[in-house]
């Protein structure tokens, strides 16, 4: 358990990072930086629960609070603990603490599996044990060394000439610090060996690349060197849903994107994302997003138009 001095140091470091990120973000939403691995997020008010896809990364909130719901579990992260995700996972997310005076401010660091593998070998760290039942999403306490590394990385954005030389060193340090945390085994699994998580990740990659095609569990299991029953149970353990459910989420998320960006008919979109029945597509779309496809797309366009006018 962190001592009082560490807690005070974490609060101080989060305050420094909040000041920097507040200055570097000019609007709500996502903001990329010149460092491809580092992204900022800002929201001036709490948000409604929304369907999101959590990317493999480390998420550190330095001001405010956010919740992620995956199946029947809720994960909360704030300036006391960070969120780590080792597989791409559909979930429900919402900012629960934010205000115009103290907006929600978050950093996302995309983790490099090759860097993790290199550090594990170089530092002589034990190989991860493929024995936990946890999902590929978890929260862990923030500690001063990790935040100090992030502070150095964010400060580099004000010194662009130093980035080519110093950024790789700081990023390497951050990966090393993450491997020192209490969940190092789950994080390391994405880099070392033919673990359960790595094989499920291979299945997810295939489903993403072929989501509009019929999904044959036996063929997919063979592709990732697992039995069909093992694939189903391990997939559900780490992703909180079955392979079929995961494919369905990908199809519906892509359908929503197509409806919003291209304005094509719901029936055409249904076929484009792999549905054989437009009526089944419509039922499942309503079940996930709460409204029929066309009405949902109109609502999103209206919200975007209002946001553009108000900005």
C-alpha cells in the first residue's frame, strides 16, 4: 500500500501534468501529439455512457474521473490509479467527474510489445505465468516513478528539438516502469510466448480483418492453435464476450460509422457489414444503440451540427 509521502507526490505530479495538458489541449475530445504513442483527452463536463472501443494502451487520468463498463464489471480510474488494456475491447465508457474549471484530462500511451519483450529479456524478468483468470483490462495504483516519466515525456512537447534524442529514452523508461507494477504479468503476456492472451489476440485480429465474413469457430480455433471450446472460454475470459458477440459488435460499430459518414440506406449497410437479413440487423442495432439505424444516424448528425455551431 502506498505510504503518505508517495500519495502526496502522486497528487503533486498529477497537478503538474494537469497544468501542462490543460495548456496543450484547446478543445474537448481527443488530441493527438507529435509523439505517435501519446494522445491527450479533455472533457469539460461529464459525458453520457457511450459505446467505445478501448485500444491496447495505458490510460492515465491526471484530473477528473472516468468509468469503463465491461460486461458486468465497472472499472474506475482517476489520479490515484491508471487503466491498462492489453487487447482491443468494446466497452461502455463515460466521464463521471469534469467541469469547465477542472476538466477531465487524460493521457493515453500506446504500449509497444516489442519494447516490452526487449526489456523483459534484458532485465532478466520472469516470463509471465499464463494462469490468471482476469480480463485484458485492469486498474492499478499510480506511483511516483511512473508519473515522473510521463511528466518528462509531456515536457518534451515544449522542446521539439529534443524529442528525436530524448523521447525514445523516456518511452523505454515508461515501459520498464509499467513492467515493475503489480500487473506486470498480464502486461508482459502481450509480448512473450504463445500465451492464452496472445492467442486470443490473434483471434481478435483475424475477426477484425474479416468481420463481414461468416465466422466459423472451428476454423478460427485451428488458426490460433486452440480447441473450439478453449477458444470460446479463453476469449470470453479476457474479452468478456464470445467470438460471435465480438464480431457482432464490430459489425454494428462499422455500420454506425457508415450510416453517419456516407448516408447510405440501412439495408445497404446491413449487407455491407455481413448481415444476410436487414431486419435482424435493425433489431440488433436497436439492442446495442437504443434506436433504429436511420434515426440514430440523424440524431448523431444533429448533435455534431450543434457542437460545430456552438464551437
